[in-house]
């Protein structure tokens, strides 16, 4: 099926999506229904749909979908909004539309002063038509912008070349934000790399490393250093680092220059760029074994990603990178690849002698634990590979937690099932006497109910208490959902037991971040004891936390032992 959309989203819509990018990644979660809808509307092709589903679940998959929508699917914003509303993401759709409305209002106020001059307004529209440049890219005298600044940010490449051919006097000037024309080109939505190369060739010819990058490096290296789209996908620390690298290059430093945290371009390329970029940096003498402030070499950075990770690792190793490295916390490459990278990367490291039972990290955990972190790609396959390679299942960390404890807290029900099928005991306890069931009741646990039902069906005990006498119902009332609370009550867990400091089940609901009143109503309907001490303490705590709706509800409930709400 051919897509009707083959280019970048229009600028106005693109800016809305870009400003909400992190919000979308966090809140969409599983984009499967959106992908199917967009495929049915011919926004996605079979190839792009497959590309999305080839990514690991959750964050990587959502990022892939958003990148395709924004950069390859043309004028599809309204179809995306329809998809969000159709598939139950109405709140997200509303948020996008609010942002878009706010941006329109802002643009309207910026151009209001031109309304008295129709000729100026027509000229603006002519410029927009020719250059497909958003109206906010006007030269802003108040920001000390020069024509080259404006052209580097908003014009096509021809506009930049024309200005450079006339004069290079303004090539080093900064605006009030401290940006030179090169920085403006970096955040441009139009031909940013070509503009960057043109500016460097005209004004930075003495900076050998920068000139060499322009002349012979893959464009992906230039994108890594100067492209806003790559920058926006980095975490804050790496964003600051790549800006530091950029400034070092603009000051004439070498390709192998390091940031204050001792990270080099090779570190960033291994995580965020392509195999070609990594090869270029190696071929140009970058240090393969340099350690950053966490004692992590570029090989560690390869283990943070699934993109060509095994190819990058193999290239580094064949070029002399060491595999027997640990970071400040004594974690090894196999630990990180189990958490963040691909099955193939894990297999490569095992095949090349990495020990599957090495203990590392702050909590003395083996690589098996790291397969259980949230969003670990191909987690079950990696666990199976580790166990087939001799990894021990009966291991404990510093808190006496097992692999099953961490899987229940952070991973998927498929991982939990695999561990149970491998005869992992379901009633093991950690240093606080908590079984894996307790960890299913934590905050924001994936597939919590499915995991709980699986554990109970496999023999997990419900009449358990930790060292402070907290029960499963205490923990679920404070941390989990109403459905989980109801499940335990239906399984005859006591609603009237007390933990340390006489903490009641009712009080646990009061300090919850979610569904407090609904949980309290459920408890009261099940003959939960609610006496004057409980009422007073709960009201004080709710007021302290600013839970006004909860305070109003508590005040409305009469003090009555075994009160049953109607």
C-alpha cells in the first residue's frame, strides 16, 4: 500500500508536535491501536508500520511512530488528532490542540502591527510562499539579528549562499541569546546541514577539525553535533554535553576533545548516531578506551541503544576496545546491554567471554536483574539466553531481593511467567520480609493485576506481612489501583488490620496519589473500621498534602465503627 504522505509535516503542526514530543512519549505508552488506525488512513505504509513494530515496546516504539509522522508523513496532523480521539487518547489530543491554539494566538499578536499596512502583509505572504518559512522567522531587530541570522534559521540554502557571497562580516556576531549564524542553522527546519557547511567554508576555514567534518565526515556526524532533531532526543545531561562539544570544535579543538564529564564525540556517536559515524571517528584517531567521569568507555554507550548496537560493539572491539571494563559502580557491559540493548548485543558479549554471573552495580546484581528493568527490549529472550549460558536464577542483591521481585516491580507479565515456569519460588522474601506480591502493588507497575493473578494462581500467599506489619492491602491502598485493592478484598484480605504506629488500611488510602476517595468508599462498603482517631489523623494528613476533595469527603463521613456506606 502506498502512502499518500511522503514528506515532512507542515511547519506549524511540526512545531506543535515538537513542543509536545516528550509529553507524547510519556503518555501514549503502547501505540499499537494508533499505528493500525494511521495505517488504515494511509498515513503509514506497510514498511513504516513494520518499522514501528520492530522497535521495542513503549518508549522506543512511540518515538519511532512520532518521528515517522513528523518527518515522513506530510500533512497528517489532523488525522493524528482523529486517531488519538478515536483510540482513547482524548486528553492528549486536547492538549495538542490547546498548544496549537496558543501558538496561533502568539503568532497573531506578533504580526498584528502589520495589519494597518496591506502591502507589508502581502509581501510577508509572498516571502512565506516562496520559502515555506513560518511567519515567526521574521528578522527581529530587538534580538540583534542580522540578515545572515535570519536566513540561517528560516531561508532555504540559496538565501544563505547569497548573503555569504555578499559579505561575511556578521558570521561571528551573536544575538541577544548568544547564538551565531551557525547556531541558527542548527535549529533550522530547512537545509540545516547545507547551511552549516556553507557558513563553515566561508568563515571557519582555520578550524581544521570542523573543516574536515564538513569535507569528509558522514552527514550523520554533523547531525549529531549540530542538528536539533537529534539534540531533542537526548537526555538533559547529554544535551549539555553535545553543546559543549560543539563549542570546543568552534574554538578549534580536535575531534577527540572531551567535555567536563570527560565524554567525547565517540561516546555520543555510539549511543545516538550511526555505524558510519562511529567508524569515521575511529578512523580519525578517537580514543576507544577513554573513560568518562563514571569510568564508562564508548562501549558502554553502545549498550544504551538497540540501533546497530552489536555492529558498533563489534567494530569497537575489533579496533582495540576492551571488554573487561567496569564503571564506578562496578557494573559491566553485560549489565547495561541486558537493560537497554538488543538480544544480539547480549549474545555478542557472552560469545566474547563476558561472565553471565558477574555481580555489579550499586546493589550487587547480576545481569539477570538488569533484564527486568522497565522497557528492556526482548527481555524474555535475553533471560533465556543468559540462563542457557549458565546464569544462576537463585541469586539475591544487597536488599535480599530476587530476580522475581524486580520482574514483578518493573518488567512484564511475560517475564514473570517465564521465571515462574523456570521454578522460581513465588514466596521468597527480601530483607523486609516482602514477597514478590508486594512489588506488584508498587506505584505504576505494568500489568499489575495480571501479575498478581498469575502469582496467586502459582501458590503465592496472601496472608503475608512485612517487617513493619504492612499487608498487601496496606501497600496496594497507598500505591496501586482501585482494581488491585478490590481484588485483595475479594480474596478476603482483612480491611481492619494495623501496621507499625497503628497505621490503618484507611490511612494508607489517605496518603495515596490516586483514587483516594474511591478506595475509601470501597473500604467503608466492606465494613472497614473508621473511628475518631482515624478520621482526625486522615484529615490532618490530607490537608497537609493539599488533597482538598479527600478532606471534604472525610469530613462528610460520620464516626462510626463498622460503618457501611450506602
